[in-house]
């Protein structure tokens, strides 16, 4: 097996609103190392931070190992912090970093490994902050990194949707950054390089302006990595150019036989199964099968599920990182519990408020109606409201037979009054009318007279 060959191109631009480009990138094809950093901080801070990150990382990264990459990023963190502390103008400066490096895959201590064989190479993407690493394979774009940002945390917790995140006012706030804290946690994403894979490293100035489907179509259309990178920068400017834009594209020009070995391994497996889809290659299958798991693809523009991402990330990170990830997950769970609790309390408060309002609305009124054949004053709404049935408040002792004919239909439907006193007044008028004999004549001053007149008109028209 010969080596993997990478071919890279890049473009960067200040964008249409900023005056300084605080993004920084470097392509080191001889060392199979590619870096993007997006600096932040007032004055010259952001520019300095991203420059220091790129410089320190490439100097400190000497062995092609995962640990060396993490340590180089840690060295960059220390360097930026120190420079920031020394210069008041630079205090608080920080930067994201996303780096792609090709290195020999580390043997799994749990699996027997042939010492004489050359270890297969894999790519490692290291990430801190909200710059991103994507994989474009078989026509589909997949985000490999997780953003360390407030909105990404909210999406992971399910508090907001990916669509809401795109327009969230806090989408620029990062939760991890180089140069600000004493320690830095680095995410490492291992990927097996397959011929024709395209890796995209970029600052948020790209994906905040250009949709995943558009990015995918550029990567499909333009083979030259420099041309594709320039086109993506152009589209980001066209989309608004509200931030600095940096795009690095790394193509796998030759995978050194990985894809071939992969299909051979898969074919071998397929040979054994007479029907149905080929069984998924698993780590337990050892050597090449484990290292060439077929990737599920995700159409550009679709939301990426965690499952998609997890299955794309092949290979096993070093044990130290697995422990760190476990720790991170634990603390994330704790945060989640607190937020979930707060959220539940708020939801209950809102529901409680709604219930109280409906209760108030449902019982704040009175009406005069029939209960059986007796005229009574009800508390509530005629016919009830949701779970609130009208309640008999005051029986009047007036029998249906005594109610003047013209008042009957309205009382049948329920005559609403805003208070118990007004309802009682209505009943008193009704009694007066009954006493006046029959109540077919109007008694101008009473509330009821108005209603009987109306009812009378209706009756007359109907006749
Ligand atoms: Mn940015």
C-alpha cells in the first residue's frame, strides 16, 4: 500500500462589512497539515490570535500523531494567552481553530496488530470553536465537526431546531476558544480517506451565508480546489459577506489503495451472504473491513442527525480522548438536567396562567336560564366552557309556565349578565312583568322590556 496523496486549495476574504480579515489559514501539503483559524477580539486582537494559532500549531506539531496535534493546539492556546496577558490591547483575544492532518492510524491495543505491516493512514480533524470541517463524499456533504457554540448546545439539547439556530441572535457566541482559558478541550474526528473525498475547512463566514446545498453543488461542479474555494467565497459575499470568509479544500487525489481494499473487503463479505444487503463491516472484522465501513450519506441541505454523524466518524479515538468525551457528556447531561428543570417550571407557570385565565373567563359571568322548568341564575357561560360547567347560583322559584312568551327564547338560550347583582336585577324585572300579568306588554324602563321588544319584533316578522 502506497501513501495517501492530498491536494489542497484555499481562498479567504475580508467580506463586505468588516475592514480587517481576522481569519487565517495555512496549507502545508508537504506535511499533510491544513489549518483554518477565525480570530476574535477588539483592536488587532482577533487578527493576532488567529495568526499566533496557525504559526504556533504548525511549529509545535512535529510527530504525525493525534497526541501531537492536541498538544500543538494546547501550545497555541498557551501562546495566545501569554501574549494577551502581556499586552492590554490584546487582552481577551481568542480564536477558533480547525485543522486537518494525515497520519498513521494508531493501533488499537485491544486488537492484535501485525508489527511488520505498515499501519494504514487516516485523517484527523481537530476542532475548537465554531469553524467547521465537512466531508464531501459521493455527492453528499456531511458536517464532521461539532460547533462549540451556544446555539449548537441548544440544538443538541433539542431546545431549538437547526433552522432556528441559523437565525439565532446568539449564534456567534462560542463556548470553546483558543487563548482565553487556561485549558482547552480539543475534539478529534478521525476519518478514513477515500479517493475523491473532498474535505472542507471553513470559518463561520462561509456557512452563515451559504447553504449546505449550495456548498455541495459547488464542490460537485468545480474540480480544482482553488477554484471551488474562490467560488464559495464569492457566494458568501453574494449572500451578505457579513463576516470574514475562509475556505480550505483538501482533496484525496490518491488514497493509496484504501478504496480498492475497501471494496475487496466488502465484496468478500457479500460473497458469503446470498440475499439481502451486505452486512455492515464492523470493527470486530479486523484489518481492512473495520477500516472501511461504508458511509451513510446525507443529502446537502437536510438536517444531519447525530446517527448520521456518528456513523460517518470511523476509527477509534485514543483512550484519553474517549475518557475526556465521557467527562464532557456527563457535564453536558448535568447542564441539561438544570435547563430541563428550569424549562419545566416555566412551562408549568405558563400552563398554570392559561388555566387560571380560562377559569376566570369561564366563571366571571352569570346568566339567567332554565334548570329543568325553573328559571335560575347560573355562574358561568351558557353551555359551559371547556371543563367548566355552569353552576346554579340562585334558584328563583319562577316556573317556565309563568315566563312571558316573548322572554322564553332568550332565557332558553341564557341571558348573560356581567355580575350576580345584574342577573338578580334581570330576574326582578322578569318577576315584575309576570306580576303585571302575562308580560306581553312592554314595560319601558326595564331591562327585560328591551329584550321583549326585540323578541316581539322577531315574532311579528315571523308571523
Ligand atoms: Mn467568523
